[in-house]
């Protein structure tokens, strides 16, 4: 009889523990996870950085081959932090997972141009998980494009013209690219500098060839644009 009571007591204890475990799982919240940038995990509107978009240029000057990002994780019973990307590898110094800590990880992309999706996961002991995503666009330097127009000024002399190359552009301007130098060739005379507009006085009427090349901040020159004008 005593043995039967003992078995029943053990069973009641086990079922009670299982019930408390199930309740703990039900009541457990997933970790709070967000990217850490500009000294905060939220933007100016208070929204958490759960998805961020950035770019990385494999250029001559940048010599960039990796991307470093930070994130913060908060929660109880934290168990693990994992990373996922099928286009690169990760370098981390993560000895143990601690709540309310900021971690920095370096992502080393394969030299595959285009969009890289990098996912970060934080999990607790109850199997609850939170994910944040980095959308990283990898690209190589895009060359600049030369463009110009010839404008008759006629202020100083009748054959006074202006060559305006301000419409030239760097194809990766949205990622920080810009034009640093202009090389004009007017009637065989080269004029090189960082000014997009030059004035030129032709000596006589006739047909003239005007050429232009532009260089970007990765020291890459554009293809030459050439037009002929008749004065």
C-alpha cells in the first residue's frame, strides 16, 4: 500500500512539473532582438531596427571585403544566437549569450555581386525565437558617364563658347560615388581639372571636335564622348 502511494505521489509530481513547464513555455516571450546603429536600437520614430538595408562596394579605393554590424539582445533564459546566409561567412567573438548585451559580428561575403540576405536569430530555452534581417547589396565600382553640351555665349567675343559637363554622372552615385575630374579636349587642346564647365574662344569659323572624359572617386575613367560642331 505504501509503495502504491509512493508511485502515485511520484506520478502526481511529474505531471505537476510537466504542467508548470508547459505553462512556463506558454508564458515565455521570445527574446527582444534589434540591430544597434547610431548608438540606438530604434530610429527617430521609436521603431526597432529589425530590418536594415545597406551596401558594400568592392572597389579599387575602398578595398572593402567585409561588413561589420552590431545588435542587442534582451530576454530571459537566453540559449543561443545564430546567423544565416548562403553567400558568406561570419566572424564573431561570442563566448556566451547574455541578456541586454550588444554584440558585434563581421560578415565576409563571397564575391557574389547583388543582394545578400543576412539573418540573425536569438533563441531561449523554451524554443522561442526572434529574427532580424540585414539586406546587404554588394557591388563593384560602376564607371562614370561623360556628358556635356556646348553653349554659345558671345560675351567676350563672337566665338566665345561654354562647354558644360555638369550632366555627367557616376552610375553608383547612390552608393557614394562621384566625379572627381574632367578632361576636355577642344580643338586638340586638353583642359583638365575638377571644374565641370569651361569657357573657350575659337579663333575662326569652321568645324571643331570636342571630347570629354570624366573620372570617379575610384580613379576610373569613363568612355570618351565626342561631338563635332560647326561654327
